[in-house]
């Protein structure tokens, strides 16, 4: 099974360095790495020219935004599955691709766990894969593409909506959930350290507006959107305990400096 790891970047050379390091140290043999740069002016192109060494398929040219770049990366890929690890995101260890392999069984979407970290590498959030592919979760939150392995033919059949600036990946997962033939599998494997504070977090009002625009196209599900999912006390307590377990685990087993991850 071939896996295509795709990184989209623009003027984030420090983040790209971390991501490249985490990808190139994967111990699974059958993968390819693709970097799509939006014509950065911070030295990204020179870095890719120097560091690629035949291990990275890359392109650096102007584009219309993150979703055009993600579609472009899909078009450059040749793997059975794709995962988007954008600049600043890192695999949690060198065994992620080899660990996820048994779950890549032909399901259209395979999602693992995501670990939120701050700029200093401290764990400040955790998103388990269990139960993420539900209407309730899609309304309340989102499926992290940094922890999701998607069949390339599904990505080609459902390209990201380039008219949206912030929520096209959320729309993509919603459309998959509404497609009866799509198959989904969750994997209780930590996939990614995700650096919080991206474009969506900085533009919450626009993101909310775009979500409402997307939802207006599905009036038959209005009763779900109008009744936000509220986890029970036990569910909240379980998630809190899970978060603290993960926080302690990574504080003890990983370097505390995020630059080293």
C-alpha cells in the first residue's frame, strides 16, 4: 500500500522544516512526499532545492489559496492513500505510517488521533478518532485532516471547494458523511502533533459564516444543525481523563522542545 504525504505551505519555513524532518524519518518504505509551496518569499524554495535530495516531489508557484494547493497536491500524488500534513504539523513518531498500515484496508477514510501542541511543544488538546465520523461531531467540531488517510480516488472524485477560504476540508468530510457508499474506519493510533493557531482559529467569524453557507444547501438536515450535540457528564469526564493521560505520556516520553519534534 503506497501512502502519499502532502504538505501545503506558504511563508512558514520554520514550520516546514519541522514537518519535513518528521516525514523523512518514517520507517515505512512505500511512501512518497509532496510539498506544494505557494511561491513563498522566505527562503522556502531554496530550502527545498537544497534538502529535497530526490526524496521530495515539490512545486513552488502562486496559487489561489490552501484548497487549490491541496487539490494540486492530490493531482501530483500516486499513492493509494493521501494524508495532508501541512507546514508545522508533525508525525508523533517515526512509526506512524507503518503502524497505520493494517487499517488501510480499502476504507475510503481512515482517521487516527490528533494531539494539539503549542509553540513550545506542550500538549494542550487531544482529538480521539472514535466517534468523529458522525453528524453530531461534524456540527460541533471537525475531522482533522492531519490525522486522516483518504483514498486518492475519493479525493479526485470530491475535490476541495476552492471558493471557500477556511472550511472546505470540513465541507469535504461532510459530503463524505452524506454519501452512503463511503466507508469509514477509525484507528486508535496517535498520528499527528498539530500546532494550533492557524487561519481558521484566527478567523472564526468568517469560518462560521462559511459553515452556515454550506449547511444552507442541506435543509433536510436542519433538525440536526439546530440541535447541537451535548456530551454527557460521563463522556466529558472520560475525555478529560484521556487528555490528561496523553498529556502526561508525551511530557515524559518526548522532548519538550517542539523544534525537536
